[in-house]
C-alpha cells in the first residue's frame, strides 16, 4: 500500500514475488536394520520379532523428538535450535552465568506478539520452553532470596508439572544444559510420508537393506 494517491494518479501494482514463499520440502529418510537367526527366533519363548518392532517404534519417536529440537537441516529435518532467523537472547549475567527470572522472561517475550497470540494462552498454549532435565531443575530451583529465603520463586508444590510461567517445559536431552529455548510450535511443520514401517525379509535381505 502507499499513501498520497490523488485523483488521476495510477495505483502502483504490488509485486507478489515475495508475498508467499515457495512451498518446498526436503525428504529425509531414517532407517535401521537388524539381522536375527532363524533358530534364535524359533527357539525363544518370547515374541522376539514383536519386541524388536516395538523398540524400533520407541527409537523412531525418540529420533523425531531430537530432530525437532536440533536437526541439522541437511541429512535431518531442520530443528528449532538450528533454524535460520532464531532470536538469540543473552543471559542477564552473561554466558555461563546462573539463570535468572529475567532470562526466562526474555526468552518468552523474544517471540513477537502476533505469534504468541497465534499459539494461544496457557494452559493450552502451543508456545513452549525447551531444555534438558537439568536446565528445568535449575529454573525451578531459583530461590526467592538466596541469602534469606529458600522458597522457590516459581513455586514448590508443582515441581513435577513441567511448566514455567504457565507454559509447558518440554525436555529434550539432545540439547546441552546451556541451551534453553522458547518456541511457537504452531509454526513448526513436519510431514511424515510413510510414518513408521517395518519389513521382515527372509529372502534377498540385501536388496531390502540397499532400499532397492
């Protein structure tokens, strides 16, 4: 839009080249293989194949959780902490200093108002803190007064609800204890082409492993 258009003045056309960015998605494959002997499967009193399949499912969910946080964007989906344009908030006490209440406020308000509103209000907000178990413990361990009052500033009776300032605090151990982020997950997208698929081959396993 432009101001000051008088009668008889042509309205300038808007260039739409950058109005909507290209909708391109890279495809990243994750796979794993295990070889087991026929006698082992036949002689075991347990459903070994079913156990292995369940474990692969658990590992797959763990890997998805990790790449959402720290995926490199090259061989993996791009993670929240590695995405271009992420705003870095410097701790009030400097790098390596003990966390302060203002640091978490800085992270939370580092997200623009329109995205906070899009994520919704707590307790159902899709804006979340993300860090390790240790970093959560440090946050919830901040005292009211380190010298005179050991009560916790974020409360003592709800330590296990994994919330901070009303937002969920998601745990991911692929991060370091020095990394804490606040993100609007309603803006994160991951498309699963096939989901989790298990194939058991007793013939020509080599072709299966070569994905051919």
